[in-house]
C-alpha cells in the first residue's frame, strides 16, 4: 500500500495520481509528509468500515469500495472529508490490495 501512496495517490508528478494528490493536499492538508497517518487510517478503514459496493474485476476476483471519514492534518485538523477507496480481492488467502484512494469533497 505504501508504494501505491508514494507513487500514485500522493504523487504530485504522476499523470493520473496528481489530481488525487492535489485533492488530499487541498482538502485535508495530507501530503507525502503525512503518509504514515494516511497509511494507518487506510489500514484501519479496510479492517473496520463496511464495504459499500462490490463489482467484478476484469482480471478475476472483486473490487470492493470502502468510504470513510478522514480528519485533516495541520491547518486542516478541524476538517473531515469522506475518502473513497477501492480494494482488489483476488483470492481468499491474499490480503486486499489498494487500487485507489481519493477524497470526495
């Protein structure tokens, strides 16, 4: 998950991930400097928050959506925004893999 956050969801230089990184920074004050916080909250959410929707995955398995409230960092600590995550489940014996995560204003 950490690599996905570093190279996609929080990467301001990634062609596709840049918009997600800008959203995390603008809405919640979450940047690469906050990666430990975001990673911990994603781990918590995937364990504790009910799945809101499920759909088939082209490569097999399932994609599961989990949406949860996330508190901002720094100057944004008083702000809470819903974060949408998609997790790929390919086999019962494998842990879920983070596909994407982004804040929903």
